[in-house]
C-alpha cells in the first residue's frame, strides 16, 4: 500500500472512505491481488428499489451520511421506474417513494443520476486500456470487449467503494494474462439481426460459463449487435470479456494465444433452438424493447416501423435520458407515441416491478430481458424488432 | 483443536456452530427478519443462523446478498461469524459492510470435522477457528 492508501484506510479522509477502502482490500485478499490500482471511472449498479429494498437503501443512506463522495466520474445504472413518468408506468406510490430516496442518496454522493445500462451511449466512454470499476454485466462486457477498458464484474458496493476511493484491487481482467481467450467460438449462423447476435451470446454463455470467448465469423456487427451479444453472454454465463476477430480492439493481439484452446461451433440450428425456448403462444403480450437501453439508431428504426399503426399503449421502449432527448429532437419519440407506443427513461423491463405493474406476457428481442422476465414469472416470446412490430396491427 | 485459515474480515467472537455442506445464498435463501434458512431442500433449511458461527463451503447467488447480510446485522439477525472453505465476493462484501468476522481456507479436513452444535471461538484477526466444546 502507498502512504496515501494507508492514510485513507486509517481514516484521514473520513470514515466512509476508510470503510470502503477496507472493502476493496478484503476483496483484494479474496482474489489474491498484490496491490491497489487507481481507477478513472465508475458505473454503479444496484439502483432499483426492487432489488435494493430497505436493506440496500439503508446502507446507501449511511454512506452518504458518513460523507462518501465520488472522486472520479461515476454514473448510475437504471432505477425501477422513469423518475418523472412513473405513474404512467403503473408503479405503486410506495415503490416510487423508496426509489426517490435511493436516487437522493446517490446524488448526495456526487454520482450522476444517468440511470442507464448504456453509459457509453450517454457520454461516459472510458479510454482504451484504462482501469475502470463498472458493474452492470452488459456494460462490463461492452467496456471490456468493445472499448478495451479494464474492469472485473463489480457489484453495487464495490463500485461505490471505487468511486469514493478512486481505487480498485488489481486482479482478474485488470491484468494482461487474464484477458486471453479460453475458447474459440466458430459462428456458422447467419447473423442478420440484433436478436440473432443476442441469441449467439445466450448460447455461448450457456456453454462457456465464465470463459473468455474468441469469436470467428461474427461478420460486421453494428454497435447495437455488439451490446446485445455481450448482454446475453453475461446473462446465461458470467462472461465479462469477449474478443471478436476483426471486430474488437484486442482480438488481433490474441491471435497468438489460440493454439490448443477448446473449440466450439454455434450453428443456425443452435440459434433457432435458443429462440424456440422462449417462443410460447401468448394472448396479448406487451412488446418491450430496449434491453440494453435503446440507441438513437434503434429508436429511429422502431419509429420507422410503427407508422400508421396503433399499439394501444402495449409497445414499451426503454432508453437513457441522453438518447431520449436526441430521439425527441429527431422526431422518433413523437412517432412512437403517435402509434400508441410509450418511451420511458431511467428504467427497463429487467429492473421495474413488472408484477406490481400488472404484466403477465411480454415479447422482446433481447435474450437478457427474456431470461430475467421469465424468472420473474412472465410468459415471454422472442422475436426480431420487425417481427414483433409487424405481428400486431 | 485450533484450525488455521485466512482472515478476510477481522474480529473475534465465540458461538455455537451451524454447519452446512451446501453453498449459501443470503439473497432469497435466508429470511433476513427471522434469520432462518428458507431455501427449499437446503442442507440447513429451517435452521436459524442468528448469533451462530455459520460454517459452509462458499457463497452463491445474486450480489444483492451482500445487502441482505447488512440488513440482518442491522436487525440483529446476522450470524456471529462466517467460516468458509473458499469465500467469494458477495460474502466478503456483505461481511465487510456489516462487520461480521469472516475466515476462509480452513481446509477440507477441518471443514469435515466441524459439526453443528460445537462451540467455536473465531479469531478472524489471526485467521483461526478453535473448537472449544464438542
């Protein structure tokens, strides 16, 4: 430990920083880290009151009371509701009150209330090779793989600890040797939609668990396809980093480390089977899009497909505040509303209290959303954006 | 008998052991209000962890489990200490933020020798677990 770190641990920078550094040191012990490393950015999960409950809220308030303040840029994952239009979502008043208290605690800590799982689409973009502390498994996958920044799969408390101390324990994906692939995935399926990439991620995560995949045959995925792929493989497995030949920035350097690795093939049949797992007959599903949060391009695509239709309030699209304001200017939000669709910020179908909102059946293009909504007791169907929006007149 | 392990979260305490051969998820697996293990089919389902030296192989489940340990500490239903074969991030985080002593790497042999009902003295600062009675 450096002198500054010792001093912080001793309480020279207040009781909150001391306790939070103790947490990072304990995790360093667990994972055999030799030292701490400065981090330049934090993205904090554990924001929805649905997951935090009074227990988590109590801890957050205590940290704010003890003087915890972010010393590096720190953004927030989605909350359980649109902070403005929660009534329109059907969120109960009591839940809204809890959620407001969560946000207030974070704001006292100097954390930006971005409430998105795609901070990289909302102006929070770390540099290649930079050490960061991000939670939210899909954002971890995107920042590690697509941006080439370095983070482990952090949790709510550890990202708060890193935000307040500016430090993280040096282990795992922060080190070169652990960023090498552990398996080669040959893709033999046609990846022509974002849903297909999501399915590929879901199949890969199921087979590989936490092993780092090196994909061959990914084609030229859009940003949206890359965010869908990572989100799905972080959900079915615990993948925090993937490499894609000709796609991700570290892939070229990994070519020398592929010999002798486990190889697996993902075929069109595997993708179809993954889709079929979620495709049950539904009566009147709510179409839920935006997991991870929709980009401006996705909102544009949806707006272009819904013209002349009336979804009667049963099309829900989730995005960040940042993208929303640009989509509003571009006319996409107005077009979706005119077709009886809704666009919400700050939240999504994974962290909102769906049961309390009366949801029972959902159709989506995201395997991550499908996975979590199924575990919440929703009947779920998977389809491409075109299929989902075309299926309903 | 003194068992040597690894200190993760310091502190000293003495209590009756509750030994589970199954991994434990605090989120969804334990009722924080009563301290009772509720996971169906779990090795110690129906047992109360409150005030016990809770011995189990490792943690599992959602990272929200860290906050559940914290809530139990505030409610007074938390274990007195946790002893693992190999701990992980959720438990380590929960124990640090709740000041619950945590020791791991006590070794397979020692783990097999521990049984519910034994009285254990945990000196997490030294990374030791002593069987006082039983």
